[in-house]
């Protein structure tokens, strides 16, 4: 099933898809084990940095091979694609879905950039996600506000034809200093006026009850990256503290398993179990 069809299927349900970033073999395996054990579909995401770290063919083929090997339903998605060129390379490689993030450009430029990527992606029958509003990236101010306006969201989706839209309703990337308060009324209004699947970035550290409310109000995809990196490295650091073992194959699994436990919990939330 194409991701864009899965989004349509989810629209009037109380479930969503979890989109997890992976950074190497271990985090990929950790995430997929959770999907296998939960018998749940999942989105595997790569950012530009992860693509540059592993190399595009390596990153993509590793994910593709792992999906087939484990027999899970999963889609490979470019997270925060920052250029037409990167989107084109990923589509050529076989990605199921592409995010073009021109959210920091003025509204008109965001529309025109997104529109070009939508036209390209349609040749590959791929899904496109864009972003409207200000969701603080790592290192950016979380004080600045730029919530998505429903009227703009409606215009944006109509003019660009995107399948999915990342909205700014109070989340930010990285960990939170204080518990995020989401504008769920705004979210519900955006859902009323658009047909696009709504995406919540910055899912790390958002309480599970809040995620459930966001899904009920219209979110179809929840992104999780920071918590995966954090649990992997924290577990590994603790393990290495008094470790003399040099066989990395005996050291890594505990960190991989920690990722599986984390992602299993999140899958239970998005699947409304
Ligand atoms: Zn994001």
C-alpha cells in the first residue's frame, strides 16, 4: 500500500503512524524489531545528515533489505528534505515518501518550492510532506512562535497538492525544558479545512496522553528522533563504563534493545492499544 493511501485510511481513525529516524544498523534494527514484535506498520526516516553519514545507497538499501528481511510493513521517508536536488536523489533511489521543508521561506516561496517537488514526486507515485509554520529546529529558539494558521494551511494544501502537512501547534525538536502545551483546537480546525494528513514533528518528550489527544484531533504521523538517539547513547555509555569486552557485537545489543523497548511503547500509543 502506498503511504498516501495509508494516510487516507487513517484519517477517520484514532490511530496514527510512528515515523522513526535511524542512524546506523543498530538503530534501524532496534526500530524494526519493535515493529515486528508489535506487528505494526512504521515509517523509517532519513535526514540529510544521516544520508551523508551512511551514503544514500547504503542507507536506503540497508533499510529496504531490513524491511524485506523482517517482513514488516514500512515506508522509507526523507525527513526535512532541504532542496529539490536532495528530494530528486531520494526519489531516484526509491524512497516511498519525501519531505520538502521550505517552512523557513516566505509563504509564497514555500508554496512554489513544495509545488515543484510534488510535481516531481508524482512521476514516482511517491508521497510528499511539507511544513507550514515554525517548529523550532535543534538550536533554534523555542520562544519564537509561528503556529500554523488554518486558512493558510487550507490554501497551502490546495495550491501545492501535498499529501501530508507538518503543522506548528506547540512542539519543537529536541528535548523540552518544560512540558509542551499543544494547541489542539487549532489542530482540529486545520483538519477541518484540509485533506492532507497532519504530521506532528518533535514527538520526543511529549507525554503519551498528549500524543493520544493530538491523534484524536487529527494527527496521522508522529515523528520520533531525539529519544531514539538519546536512549541508544545513554544505554551504550552506561554499558561501556566498566566494560572490558572489545567484541562490539556483544556490546551494542543492549543499546539496540533499549531502542526496541522505547519504540514499542510509542507504537502502543500511536496504535491506540
Ligand atoms: Zn522534524
